[in-house]
């Protein structure tokens, strides 16, 4: 199963108001994100950068990718270890700094998974599997900033 995998995504700018990019305020940041056979995601920039608050921005999607990847690895590892997860929610937070020249970068992301287990027999293992999931997460392994995790685990 090891090897190269490719992911094709089409981005289309939909924010031309008739004047193109003739001025910074002359265009919308709206765009679509498309993958064959999947629903379209509607994107924009962060409202601080003239974007629409009702659409996903790249920064949110990056944090969502980190959270989703961690969750999927964690659920996989729990299933393999005989741990039954009944519920999983995360309130992930990414922190980005904007530089004077307008560029920026993420400084960290913090995942806060709240996990409910069917029983507490393997509670220590369930906690430790977050560390393993972090080490295996494709997205966390691809970014150049810390991705922290502070799980809360309860038993149903």
C-alpha cells in the first residue's frame, strides 16, 4: 500500500465583478473548490482580507484538514486496538500571524478532541493512541508548525 498518491483539486475564481483585478477592491475573493464526484465547496478569503464570512477560507480548511486527519487515524487505531469509540468531536484552533508585508504563517494548531468510549477498560491506551495518531497524520507530517493535541476522554 506504500507509494505515491495524487490528489487532484480544481479551483475556479468566481469573483470577477466585470473589472477583473483592476483594483484591490474591484473583485471578490469567491472561488469554488471541486473534486470529481463530490459536492462543490464555496471558498473565499477571510473577511479581514475582503472575503465572505459565509464561505470557507483556506486557513479554516487547513485547520479542518489537520483535525480530520487526526480523527480518522485515531478512529482507525482504536478499531484495531479493540477500543469502541461512540462519539468524537473536536474544537480545533489554528493560530496564524500576519507579517507587516501582508504575508503570514501559522504558528500552531491545537486539536481538542472530545472522545466518548463504550467502556473504560483500555483508557490509558485510548489516551496514548492520540500520540500515535499524531505521528501518523499525513497532514500534521506535512506542515512546518506544531500541531498539539489535548484530548478529553469520557466513558459512556
